[in-house]
């Protein structure tokens, strides 16, 4: 199983994630929780996956984080913990 990559994100993907953080007003507490989760170098499925935080859902595919969803938006893929 792949591990989520923290470094080497393509610049377009990095900009997209920053825009989603701003647009969806991701709470600072959730960003702290995300950083702590990433520090554990989590394993994720090969395909689509998601991780729920109290104020946002993180979505990814394989080793890449792809976007943030607001509460009420439905994620696709397998939930990771």
C-alpha cells in the first residue's frame, strides 16, 4: 500500500489544495490534525480514499492528497483512519 506523500507535490496540485483550504475555510485545528496524521506516514489504498476530520474531509488517490470537501459533500473511495 502506498504512503501519503508530503513532498514533491506537482505545483498545480499544491495550488489547488491551498485554494480549497481557503475556499472551504478549513479550520486551523483540522490542519493541525492533518499534519499530525501525515507525520505518521499513513498507508492508504491504491485508488480513491478519504479521511474525515471534524470540519473537513480530505480526499486522495494513491499517494496523493487531491482535495478537501466541506461537511455535507460526499467523498468517493475507501475511508481510512
